[in-house]
């Protein structure tokens, strides 16, 4: 009798535990964002997430057959280990081997950038349309989009398009949508600083906290993390004093945001880049002119150049910080490295 009771109790506990486990195993919705960034990942209703869509996007991101000579993929210039930037100032990694006109940006928390647009000047309105830029550009992938569906059929992609979109039709709109789904999931919010933000005061040491306080004073007005999500960007455009004059350059790319708005108040303004994983994404700025964070700090300290559109937050004479203070800011910035993002297996290459 006592033995039976024991079995009842044990069975009860086991069933109870299973119940709990099942309950806690309920899948996290695909659009759920980490708490420091907000509740949900923004996405357009015409392209919501699906497991299959994200998977296809991931395959396409690493697919060299998306380029005319089958040698270049998105990942040729956006490398996970480098925060999806590419360690060269102006990348020569496209099919022509000619350098790009601007520096390959890191691809981090992109879903939220839609309010500013994509590219350094915000020239692409969403991730779906952005993809056509590199796919077609002669110095990037130089692909004839009419030939692409056939190619992907031959490479065995039909079942993956069916899984993602319901039938085996392959077209550029679907390619762009899958790539966008994958890129919206490139989320970084798990650095030591995030742990600090969530209440673990030991996650930063005293020197890094000093750096954070200086950052709050001199940098946070643009590289925002306090109000509306810890993105380290305001997803807006500023002239941070890199140059006195802005040469038009090819297709006006040197003029920054002006190229899109045609408003002279926007000359020399570029999108504020995120500083997440910044220790991994050198070189820096829209043309990759600074090779390390020390050079960036020297810029803000004594290198700011005056021009009509210089941001009012930045003094033309520079911030004039002590050497120790600059070092403290750099120490703080290094705590924005998110190992789990850099090494996340779900972002790695996947072939059909
Ligand atoms: C040859 C190098 C190269 C290749 C290949 C390449 N990119 Fe880029 N990517 C760049 C450069 C350079 C920029 C910045 C261009 C600008 O701002 O004018 C950029 C910008 C972007 C941006 C904008 C990020 C932001 O914060 O505004 C996204 C998104 C992006 N690329 C995704 C892709 C995708 C998807 C592919 C593949 C279909 C791809 N890239 C292929 C070099 C490349
Ligand atoms: C007025 C707004 C503003 C302020 C204040 C500001 N930045 Fe920036 N920051 C920008 C913009 C805009 C860019 C991109 C400029 C470009 O490439 O033309 C940038 C670029 C950077 C980059 C390069 C990022 C990359 O991926 O290339 C770093 C690092 C950086 N800032 C750090 C700082 C630090 C540290 C401070 C404070 C000492 C600071 N910023 C203050 C607007 C600002």
C-alpha cells in the first residue's frame, strides 16, 4: 500500500514536471525582441517571419550564385566574425575587384533602422528593396536578375522556396523577402553592458563605468541607448565633423544625406552607426578612414572639422578629454562586444 502511494506521488511529480517543462518550452515567437531593445522586432505585414523564410534567407546570404561570376555572396563583404562588416575601408570584394564607394557597414539590429532607411545616407527605404542594390551593382554582385530564378532552380532551391512561400516559384521579390527576414534576425543584445543594464552591476569594472559616464555626456545624444531601446544609434543623420568640405564624388556619395533629400542642410550628414560590437568592426566611418578606436577618439578629441552642417552637440575645437578619459571610453566601448552574436551558429553559412 505504501509502495503504491509512493508510485502515485512520484508519477504525480514527474507529470507535473513534464507539464512545467512543456509550458516553459513553448516556442518563443519569431518576432520577439530582447528586452533591452523593446518588445517586438519591427517587420512589414507583407513580409512577416517564418522559420522557413529565415532559413532560406540565410542560405541566400551565403550563396555565391547570386553574383554574375558565382564568386561573391553577401557574406563576402559582411562577415559574421566582424559583426557583418568586412575589415577593409572600401571593399574590393565584389565581382569587379574595384573598391566600393563607401565602407561596408556592420549588419546589426537592422530591423529598427527602417525609420532612417538603409545605407549610410538612408537611400534604401526597406530591407526588401535594399537587396537589389548589391545584387545588381556592377562592383558588387553584377547579377542579371532575369537569369537568377533559373540558376537557383538548377541549384536545387525550389523546395526551399516552396517551404518559405507556399509554391516553387522563384523570383527576385521572394529572394529579397527571404534575405530581409534573415537580416531582421541579426540581433545583438547580449554584451557585458547589456548584463549591466539589466541590473548586474558587476558586469562592468570601475574604469568602464567611468567610460560609460563620459560616453553619456559626450556621445549618447547620437549613439543612443537610454530612451527607446539600447541601439547605440538614434537612427538619424549627422555631420560629426570629419571634413571641412564635401566633394560630390561619384554619384554624389560624398555629400551624404543630401544625395537623397537635396536639402543643403543635409550636406555631409551620414547615418549614425550602431556601436554594438564596435571592437570587431574596424575600420570606421562611412569611408573607413580610421583604423582603430584610438583614432576615432583622437578625431572627437582634437580632429573635429568645422563646416556649416557640423552637429551642434560637437564643439568645433574638439572634446579635449584627458588621455585617461579617452581610454576609459574605449574600455567601455569594448564591453559592447556580444560573443553570442559573433559566434551564433544560426547566422553561419548554410547550403541547399
Ligand atoms: C562588394 C561588397 C558588398 C557585397 C557583395 C554586399 N554588400 Fe551590403 N554593403 C556594402 C557596402 C559598401 C554598403 C554601404 C553602401 C552605402 O551606404 O552606400 C553596404 C550596405 C548594406 C546594407 C545597409 C546597412 C545599413 O545599416 O544601412 C545592408 C542591409 C546590406 N549591405 C546587405 C547586403 C546584402 C543582403 C547583400 C547580398 C545580397 C550585400 N549586402 C552584398 C558592401 C557589400
Ligand atoms: C552629433 C552626433 C554624434 C555624436 C555626439 C557622436 N557621434 Fe559618433 N558618429 C556619428 C555619426 C553620424 C557617425 C558616422 C559618420 C560618418 O561615417 O560619416 C559616427 C561614427 C562613429 C564611430 C564609427 C562607427 C562605425 O561603425 O564606423 C564611432 C566608433 C563613434 N562614432 C564613436 C563616438 C564616440 C565615442 C562619441 C563620443 C566621444 C561619439 N561617437 C559622438 C554621430 C555622433
